[in-house]
């Protein structure tokens, strides 16, 4: 397969130098995606869009997605009393298209808001940051790391679109009724060990050789690397000891998402956190019938579930557990404002009117059909329209909290 040999060598070396010659799947995924030289998001392997890309996002379809978000940000600014500056912090800005659409729309239609706006991009990928800087060179945008923003420094909105799904996840499996973690090792570092014998202490089970392994890397199971895994399932209200969960049931836990949300909440003094991504509430995410988890790999617009091929050449993602974000947010002093599907969110912000207006536009038929198709894709409940939109807030007065956000207003 089309793997990056240098990256594979770096991972193998990392495994050899790790305790017990194994690493968590979260460590594996982090190196594969974010290795500073060879990682998917750190090299020219990352490709977004329809032409030659591995995947596309809502901003690739049309500017309407960003323009409707811009309407929501305008209302947030008004609810907060029109602070100057109003900081928009986009985390994981991709190619910079969403930022471009938002800034252009504000500049054209709401110059007062545009003047008050401070646009900040938090981007981990040096390749994508370079593309963003080139695309946004005519706008007052600044780039920084999330950790570099001082505590309680932001009045405005932290937002992201398809960011959290790319955070490294831990993988677990249910064995003999217990929570076990999935680790990654190499055949060279593999020493077969017997299963635990009652009264003799706990040892690792044999490797899980299957479709998700290859000749370079194999999976083994062991005790959880951190008690946070069990705590996460407790937070989500999931009990793996129930008989509904069969042995062999596997899924993911995104501890990085909780760490990220903690930092965001700490940096937000007053305003909102808006998270758009594909995912489910915990009851659906950890449904016993979803017995192989949600991990997906994207390679040239095709998806599969084997992260051990095309290493460094493909994207790896997992769906978002929105229940965990909501409940962890509460622990970080974030109030849940609302959760809604992207299709309903955009319709409430005016996408329906944009679709209706197409009949009055005098454009070539092919252009009208392409635009209509793009708008419908944004609200398709089986695709982008089925994404989740989570809004949380911090530091708002009761009078501000009582003002409903347009995007969360569902018609009767």
C-alpha cells in the first residue's frame, strides 16, 4: 500500500523505545497525523477538496455555509452588547475557505461588525497554515497556538468545523466483560503472553490479528493506559459490563477532545463555543449494535476502517461523542445552549430562503442546478446536514442567555 516509509520507521522506532514495546492507538494516530515532518497534516500529503483530495468539507461546496455562520456570529455580537473587539477564533481552518467566506460577507454586508472583528486562526498544520495565509492575505487575520492565548482573554466565539473528529482517539475492546485498551506494536516486538490466570496476576492477551493490522503493525490488548478511559465512559453513562455488550465490542474514547475543551473554556472570558462535526450522543455512539466503533480512514474520496495502510497518506477520523463534550463542558463552566443538526441549523439561518430565491435568478441552467445541488448537500440529513452543531456559552448575563440564537430556533 501507499505508506510513507520514513513515517513507518519513525513509528516503529517509537514503539521499540516505549515501555513494553507498544503504544496506545491514540499515540499511533497522533504520530500518523501530526508527526512534525512526515505526518499527514504536516506534509503535502494532506489534500482537501473535490479535485485530487481525500475528502471535502462544507466550505468546499459553496460560500453559503460560511455566510450563514456569519449571520449567527453577527447575532452573537449583538447579544453580547457589541463588544470591541469581538474575537472569532477558528480552530482548524483547513484551506482557509471558511474564514474567507465569513470575512468577505461581513466586510460587504456588516461593515460595523467587520471593523469590530478580531479574527484568529489556530492551526496545527504548517502546510495548511501557509495556504491559509496566502488565501487570507487581504484580511486582518492573525495565527497563534491555542495555548498561547491568555486565560479569560476572549470575548466572542471559539468555533470549529470538522476539527474534533481528527483528534487522536484511544481504542478499547470488551474482553471477558472488562474494559481493555488496544495497543499498537510491531511483529518484531511481539512476545506472545498468556491470558490472565485467576490468582496469577494480569497479563496481556495475544495480538488481535485482523483486517485492521498488516505486516508492519499489529494490535495487542492490555490494561487501560489511564483510568480516564473508564471515567469517560462513566461520564457518558455507558456501562460495558451490561450483557448487551458482547465480548469483542470495540470503540473509541476521545480524551484529547476533553483536554481541548478545557483549554478553550479557560481562554473564553465571555461568549460562545460552537462545534460542528459528525457524531452522535453517547447513547447512539456506544450502541451495542455499533460493535466496531466509528473509526474511518479517507483516501482519495474513499473510506475504509484500516488505519495500518496508506500510513501518512490518508486521513484518520472518528465520530464525536457530543454527550461527552456537553457534560465535560459543564465541568469547565460552559453552559449548554443547544444541540441541533446542521441542516436544521442552516435552515433556521436562512438557507431555505436562498434555495427559494434560485427560481428568480437568471443564470445558465447548469449553474443553477449546480448551486441547487450544493445547497441541498449542506442540509442532506444522510450527509453534511446530519452533522451535529453544539453551542455552549460562558459568562453571559441572564438577559443575554434568554435571547435564543437564530440557528437553534426550530420552526413549530
